């Protein structure tokens, strides 16, 4: 019985990192993890915190990942609601 290691080899990981950093605008989960240089759990937690989701094909947008990487504060819905002004319509 053979044990299959699911983690890519070091050379494969370096090639994936080069492609992710240079070319692609949409990254898979594994490429996104390499791009951020963090674990899969960190990526999923931050994507949820920032409200970023995979598109229909299962890719993350690179500009969204740049916001996570920069450390930019996440915008909360509660903060947006506090700044929202609602006008009452006066009926005559």
C-alpha cells in the first residue's frame, strides 16, 4: 500500500508561486495560499472576514488577496449601516 502525500513538491510549489505572483489575475485556493505565504486556514478566515468569496469557477480575485496581504482593515456591515442616513417620507 502506498501513502500519497497531497502536498506539492518543493519545486512544484516554487513554479506555482512564480506563476501566481507574475501572471494570473484569478488564483486557485492553493495558489492563493502560496501568494499570501500563509496557511489554508488563515486564507479562509481572512476571506470570510473581508467578505471575499470564490467566483463561480472556484478562483479568488487577486485584487481581493492584495487587500488581505496589505493588512487593510476589513469593512464591517455594521460600520456601513452606522453611516447610512435614512430619510422619512412625509405624507401630506
